[in-house]
C-alpha cells in the first residue's frame, strides 16, 4: 500500500505505538496481483524461502506479505512458523494490521506471529530490526500537502536525511519533496542489513523532479550510508493503481553501493518492456535523462542563450485555489480595467491568434510587482467592494508562502507575481502535460500584458519585442524538445517547467 498517516491518537498494537489522525492521506492500496508481479519480477519469494529476512516498512494491509503466502500455497510450499518469523511488517494504522492477521487466519489457517508486527511510524519512531530485503509501496504526498503538526515533526528528518538544507528551504521549492523520498532514505539507511536490497513502487518524480528531489539523488541515507538505484521499470500504459494521476515506477535499490550510471531503465512499449538507459542531465544530483542508445546524448550540449538575471524562466500566476475569485471567462465590467489582464489559454497555441479567452484580476502595482496596499485599493471603490465581498474566501487559503503574505495583512495576494509579471513582452510556452515545445511571443491586449496560468505555462519576461523575438528564435532550437523528452516529461506535469528550461539554457538553478 502507499499511504500516509499523521500523528494524533495513539493505540497499542504490539511493541510499539501507532499515532493516527487521518489514515486516508496519500492512501492507495497496491493490488494483490501487482504485489505478486514485483515479487516475481525480482525473485523476492525465492530469496525468502532461502532464508532471507523480508520487511515491508509501510505495510498498510500487508498485501506484499499476503502475496508471498499466496505464492507459497500455489507452489505447494508449507507456510511454517519459521518462515513467518522471517516476514516483518511495520505499519502506523492498527486496523490495517488487525485486518491482515484476521485475513491470514481465515485464508491460510495460521496465526501470523505478533512478534513480526510493529505498529509504528517508520520515520519518527525507532525500529531495531535489520533486514536482507525491504519491499513495499511508501506513501506518495508532497510535504506541502501534509497537516501542519506533522510537517513540524518531520522537518528535522528531512534535514537529517539531506533532502533539504534547512527549514527555510521547506517553505520554498523544496516543499514539493515527496514523503516517499524521506521514507526511502530512512528505511534504506536504518533497516537494511549490510548490502541489503530494496524493491519499491514509487513516483517517478524522485528521479525526474527538479530541485525538490535533488537531495534524494545524493544517493546517501543519513550522511554516510550509500545506496544505489540499479534498475527501474516505468509504467505508462498499464494501470497498476487505478485513478492515480501521478507517474509511477518500481525500482530496485542496493544498500552500501555507490551510484553508477547508466541505470537500466525499462519503458512499456506496447506489451513489451524495452530497455533504455538513464543518466543525470549534467551533475550527479540532476534529474535523469532516458535514452535508447548513448549516442543520443550528443544532442545534450548545453544551449547558451544570453539572458539578463531578470529573465529567469517563471511559472504563471497561482491563485492558491481561488480561481473563481480572480479568473473570469469574460472581462468583468464591474472591475477596473487597470487591474485586469489577459490570461493565456490553450487557444493561443491552437488558433494562432492573440485573442483573450480569460481574464485575471491582479490587485498589484505594476512597477514594483507588489500587492496594492489597502489604502491604494480604497482609491477604487469597485475594486474595494469586490475584494471585501470575497474576503472570507481569500483569507482561508492554504500554503506556507501564501500564509506569510496573509499574516502581513495582504489577504488579496497571489503567488508568482513580481515585476517580471508586468514586462511588456513574454516568450511563453505550454509547460504542463504536453509533448511539444512551442514558444510564442505575447505583448498586450487593450494595453494590458498577458499572464501565464499557474503551472500550465512558463515564460521569460522581455522588455522589448526585438529581445523577445531573439529569445523565441533561440528556443526554437530542435535540440530543446529532444532534451525535454529525454528528461522524461512528455505528457507529464513537469514537461517544460522553468527548472528544466533553466538547466537546458545553461542557467544556474
């Protein structure tokens, strides 16, 4: 199972304590047949029969242990107490473990040993056992999505494991670090025997995410213990987890081994697994590139495009969940024109005409890129009245960076707005869920400059049309989409996000 639970009510299971508030955060159960697939793919069952000690550190309802017992029954291998004593389960939700014990008794007629069940949080609580094999499906959820109390408890562990350099970074891009990265570093560092092996279902972002997962790609657990990813299978057409939009894979890890490249990387093509090779883009902690043949790397020469410091690629405006407050299908006549801006939509790339299909309200000062003061807002009664009518909605928005603005009293603030937002020209492209890279130049509509829409778009601000055309031409280099596809973003949320484009353009992230 992949799931996340957070601290709160405690309940005794065996030798450790479980803490539970919401067992549904990040919860996706692994289907039994796919637990068996992973076990069979890498010979975990045979290793167990040959005396290996196996542990699922985020067991959920222990589907991997159940899969082992099903395989044993099909092969006619006795399920003995000695073999059960080499299966260990760690899980924070007591009811999941209780269900598992009852299921084993009902289906196999044996009592699973209490000594092998630990009801505890594998991140925050000490576990003394060491195992030859770790197997499972850690929870998938970004740090930013966690409840506040659990965030505070986990921050020291993110820092200890080198996933972020300090607590302040957790407020910035590193807030996108997936909890799975932390679970993996903890269990590979603390639960594996010398030269042990781990097999896990994982979000592919651990290998392809930009800055948020560079700390995971140090390939060290704690500060000293090496681990290596030595094989990956990425699922694309097969639906292992129904209803999950995240891109995912399964991977084998080797403890006490230095990371080497290339890594064998298997992709689904039709009904077959086709081997590719994965390597970091440039530096060892960079996102991976995936190629069929190493000769394809010759397109990887970093492209040098001269940009000023103010022209770093940016994401569009983020309303922080308040689209219905700030975004309009038609230009609203009841709001002042000076604070309404044309919002980029897919029609710009489909129709080839710079016609506004949506508008966005930005109560900001164009020269400074800062939110208007309340005094400035009061100078426009229409703007003041509208914002007051939606004040309750805007004040309850979530997000660490946004909450900082709210504490300053700017409850009408948005994210992703600065002086760059009001540059007279933008070289803009679709950055999310696409497989083609098509930058265009946008100027203004009725005197108001275009804005990108959250992660859907990324752009480079320009202060002259000539400069915008120069940059657009440079970005039309055919090597760029080739590199983007090698960076495994085609059709995914990170297709051409600013961090990737920065690296491709030779900028320092």
